[in-house]
């Protein structure tokens, strides 16, 4: 209910989507974004049984395309240095690691341009 209500900050928008398999509708994970005037933060989570199928990459790529079409110009993700799968997804999306860290996670960032 809290996520559906949206951000209490009027300058910030939240987006939350669940991931389901096309074949059987199984709930496999989610993608999230927080959009602020300076850009958008992205997050993706896929349950262990469904990992290594490209689901997170497909969902994050779709989210990023949606944000780009909406005029968002910067995308950010915070990824733990030991989470190599998420780092690979970030690279696929065109994000690059920065020297900035927050709570032990590296900030990955990319500038976005409309197609």
C-alpha cells in the first residue's frame, strides 16, 4: 500500500513493476525506479530460481527505454562490489561505475539520450 501511494515528496515519482514469466505467469521479481529532477535511480531483483535467464536485463532495459522516452537524462544504480551479475546488467544498460559509494555499494551512472 505504501509503494502504491507513491512518494511523499512531490518532486519525486516512484515506479514499481513486478516481473512475471510469459509462459505460466509465475512471479519472478521486480524492477523499481525513483525519478527526481536530476535523473532516475534503478533497481532490479529476480528470485534465485529464475536467475541467469536474462529476465533482469530485459526488465531493466525496458524500464530504461521507458525513462529515456519520458525525457529522463541520467540513470543511476547502486550495486554492491561483489554482485557481479548486477554489475553485468548495469554494463549492458550502458551504466559505468563511478568512484562514489553509498552504504558499501558503488554508484553506476549513465547519461541518456532519446533515440
